C-alpha cells in the first residue's frame, strides 16, 4: 500500500512526541516501539501503543495517496526534529521515505498489518473539567512507586472522586473534580503522565469505559489505558482517623526550609 502526504514539520513533531510518550523504548516486541501512520481523507492519523497504553489522533496533512506505514517512533521523531521545513512522507511496502528541502531519509519498518487494533472508543463518554484534574494528578504522581516488585503500587488508584498513590514510604490522596461511577481502577503511571500532557491548555476532556479498560478524549486525541491487574492496598487503614495535634505552615516557608 503506497502512502504519500505532506505535513508541516511542527505538526509532525508534535504528533510523534505524543506517540513516543506512549510507545515503549525498550520492548522486545517491535510494534510496541513503533508508530502507525495512516494517510486518509481526514489527514494523517498517528497512533502508538506499548500494549498497555495507546494513543491516536488525526492531524492536518495534504494526502496524495491513502495507506499505512509502521516504523520505529524514536527514529522517525529524531529525523523530524532535524528537518528544515514541511515534510513529505512516502511509503511503499515497509520502507518509509522522508523528504524536506534537500534532506532525504529512508526508514525500514514493519508490515502495517502487524499493528494491534486499539480498543473501540465509540461508547458513552462523560465530559469533565480540566481545571482541578491536572492539579490532582500533580499531587499524587510523585508518590507512585517505581519498584516493579511491588506491582500493585506502580500506578494511581481511581475510586469515585479520589485518586491515590503510595510507594510504601509515603501516600498521597487527592480529589478530582468529577465522580468515576464505574468500578475502581489502578491506572498505569505512563498513561496519566501522557494524559497530563494532553490536558495542558484544554478546558475539558471526556472519560469512558472501553472493552478492557478506559479511554480519555481530549483535543482531538484519544488515550487508551488498560488498568493494572493488581489490588491496591487498603489505603484508608493507614490514614489516622484522629489527630492529637495539628500544625498549619505556609507552603512557601516550608518549601524554602
């Protein structure tokens, strides 16, 4: 399937940056390190997944020939950042040609048919405000554990309007400005870091359940999240119910101390 389209360098760099935030950098599964480019009447659709988190979005492009290409996302992103201007992408079979001005590159990719299908996101979604959501994420994300031997602490727990993270030494609980009515879920850190980036500059986003997880729609992008298959600890059991002493201190003074 031959692909040919022209896209602004700035737009392509943004699309690949978002894709790279989700794709795996070290996976031994080639498609988990790749980006799928789909040229069609609506523009250029750019998708990536590490098989747990996925992202897809369509960007304006002048498409001469419809089709698909699947190449390593880091290699293409590095090339795109160095290009001087508008970019012409042309793919034939598994080879992608990249041209901009006098610069020309070729990447050998994979058969597009190897790319796994992303979940169906056509179901019911509810709209929520961005204001308050970013702040809540920033409060809990630093407390997520990076110890893979404690898998049930390597994510953020969403229940109702609460999000919670813990690493065995500290626990952070915050409140989002919406109520998640479905069953509690333990969301992967990578997904929420990507979501935080997508929410910047937006006013609202939509959240809904998919076949094997949930998805967020924001700014023309769809982010897919497969919950971690682990049981988050009973965080309420370690939060004291009563306090003998309470201290109030200014944030700036405490930060500077």
